[in-house]
């Protein structure tokens, strides 16, 4: 048996320290609260987050809703409803949509097809990304989706 093996008996409870009961008790006079100052006084101490008059951290940081993605992918987006005007079995790419006047600028990034609207024409669509609903609507109309 060693000193570091000694533990209190199971179920035993240690009596709490009685502070401020005279100098002989060991925790008399200031009761372990130090000499003077705000934390030595009775009553509550400073509120959580208080930094002694300095602008607290929760007021220094900007109130942002989340953080922006650093390398966010940007797409030229178009809905399936815009493709309904094209003729059947047309090859649909970003350049062909620009020539048709459906897309005005191509500098936003690669083409992404979104699923809003209905499609009745079979088209061969080549795009960088498709939503699940857009893919199902294009294939239900008899067309094909190809990721480039």
C-alpha cells in the first residue's frame, strides 16, 4: 500500500470548509478572497463576459451569419422551363444557349441545370452539374444528361 493508493471510504463525505471564522481556522479575515477589490466584496462578482471596461469580445467580433466559403463554385444557372422552348433532340451546351439568347453571359462559370418548371421536349444536355429534379425531368422527357 502506498500513499497514492489511499482513497476515502465509499459513501463518506468531506465536511465543507468554514471560511471567515477567525484567524485560527486558517481561512479567517479575508476568507480566501484576497485583500481588497471587486472580487473580495460580498455579493456577486462581475457578470460573465465583463472585461473591466474594455470592449468585451462578444461586442468586438462582427455579427455574421455563418462564414463565406473561400473557394465557392459559381455556376451559370438555368431552369428546365427555359429549355422547353428548344426544338427536339437539340444539343444543349453553354455556348448553344448563349447563341439562342437564353443565357446572356457565360462569365459566371460553368452551366448548372435547375429543376424548376416542366419539360416535354427530348434534349441532349451537356452541363457541369444537374440537380436531381432537373435530371429526372430531362430523362422523363426522353432526353439525356451528360456531365462535362
